[in-house]
């Protein structure tokens, strides 16, 4: 069959229109799916949450969809090992979608579903598929020797690719070489004014010093590489659970025992505070454990025993919340003792990881 020039032109126009329509339809369908699923893994702005007693980490988007998780989501299961994490106290997103996790374990009596507790004692790095690509510490082994930890509660990767670990049960902060797994630096005097008591977080400052939340000493300290305390704050603190140094020199502290987030300036004056126990229905002792500033000006808070994470603005208004106030659960929009919460891609006041693991 032969076609006239006019017919060929018309046929070409019809084909082009069909291709254009199908492309637009596909784009619309793809956008609809992306919206319906709530976005993708590792998208900037998603929130990474350590869901402590549900033995998992979850990544949620701002529509409250879980876009990624690791762990059992079973609060009664004691199974430290591949594919699991017990009593997760910290989760940090690294380069390439890797996630650094502190398997703190659950002490006896802390959770009625695990009355005897469950020991983990591992710091692990997992990929998106949930495979462990790096580990320090041994599942179920408690100690202070090589490749041993005692209740690790916090871990970050430093710019030189080493891993800093808050080894709470051993009252020390250690820096571990990623390849050899040797300890290359440690802070934790056995006695004296520098001795730690239940340390709970650490951040590397731009000047090379370490900022440590020394929880049961009710203080935040800055120590240099020579193990000297060069700065300290302990005014009216009770259980200093977390601390970060902001770009303007202020320090943001999670004053857990007072259910308070407090920001102090370089003169140690309180310039901002927020209490997490003021709403009707709040746990009387929520013990918030983590709070960090965001680049856009808000503060994200892990409000542990109110079983929620929230983002507040500078007027103390709640802009976002995941988890229901003082309601324990492991379903959608439910948490059980969330310990840390971070916004993907935002390291304001924190130690940013290197570009490659």
C-alpha cells in the first residue's frame, strides 16, 4: 500500500501525538505513584528514627509513609544478629545510603516484653538491602577488649573515615579505625574530674575537639585530643542526653531529666528552651533524648517516652509529628521509645560523614 504525501504527514502527526500523550500519561502515572508511595529512600528531608523498643530503624517521609526500615519491629524478640538490631539508640545516615546503627541492647526490667533484657553490643553499618557491610563489637558479648563493647549508645563516622563510638557501659568514647578496627583514640579517665558517667553522645567540632554529653554527670564537656576539658556546661542540667554545637557558636542540649531542650550562647546564657511534658496526656517523665537544629531553623526532637518525634519552630509550634503522644505501638504512625531522629541530608550542628564510606 502506498500513501500520499498528505497521508504521510497526517500519519506522522498522529504518531507524534500518541507518543506525546503516552509520555505525559506515563509521567502523570509515575508522579502519582511517587506521591502515593510517599517518596523514595534517602530523599533529602526524610526523617531517620531510632525506634528503640521496636528493635528497628525507620525512614519516614513528611507524609508519614515508611520508605525504609531495618530490624524486626518485634518488641518481644531477642535475636541480635544479621538483619536485626536490639534496643537501637542511634541511627546515622552515611554516604551512599548506608546507615550506621548502635545496637545498645535492652537492660533487664526496661521493657515488660523482654523482662530479662537482651544484649546486643554491636555497632553496624547496613546498606539499603539490610546487609551488614561493617561491624564493631560482637552480638551478645560484653567487654572492653579488642572488638568488644558494653552498651554502645551512639556512633558517627568522622571525616577521616574512622568511627567514633560512645561506649556507655565502659564510660568511654573511642575512635576506631574502619579497616584495622584498632582503637586510635579514646577518652575516658578512670577517675578525677574528667571521668565520664554514662556518656550518651559525641560530636566532632570544627576545631578538632569532641563535644560529649556526659549524661549522669549532668554536664556537657568539650575535650581536646590531649584529653583536656577546655569547656564545660552543667548549670541546672539533669541527665544531659545529647549536645551539638551550632554554626553560630551556640550549644543545643537535650536536658532529659527536665524534659527540656535548651540552647545556650557562647556566654552560657539560656537563649531558648522547650519543654516536652506540657501537653495534656503527656508522660510525666518523657525523658527526651535527642534534639538537633535544622538548616531551615526548626528543631527536631526525639521525645522518648512520649513515643513521638516532633519538629518545632522558634515559637514552639509543632510543625511535624510522627508517633502519637504517649501511645506505644509498632504500627503506622506509632513508635516505642524513639531515641534519636535526624533529617536526611541536614547535618546542622552535627558531624557530617565523608563523601564515601
